[in-house]
C-alpha cells in the first residue's frame, strides 16, 4: 500500500478587492452595501468573499464580470496558494 499525503498547499481563487474598489469608487460606490447592490448580490455574500471567508462562486464571478464587462478576468481574480 502506498501512503500518499495530501498536499500541504492548495490553490484558491481570490477576488482582488483592491482593484475592484479602485474601479467602483469612480462610480461613487464606497460601502459594501452599495457594491453588493451594484453586483446584484447580497451584502453578506459580498462581505464573505471580500474578507476571504469564502471563495468566489460561479454566480459571484458572473455578476462581477457582467457588471464590469470591459475589465479582464485576471485583473479582478487571481489564483493563490494557501497552506492547509
């Protein structure tokens, strides 16, 4: 029997909140509530992704890309490695 250990590092998708904030501040959006409303999602969902509590879901990604169609995906999201 081969003992295979799980990798100590996993990859996660991270929302680049700093870039998003810079972009939407031009629209006058400064509160989490106004940003969530702009995206058409619940404030709690926005806050959880912003704080890194949860990864962006497919719906979250779709809402961001629909709201900001001229901004490339890789400017708003990145893959990061985190330790388990």
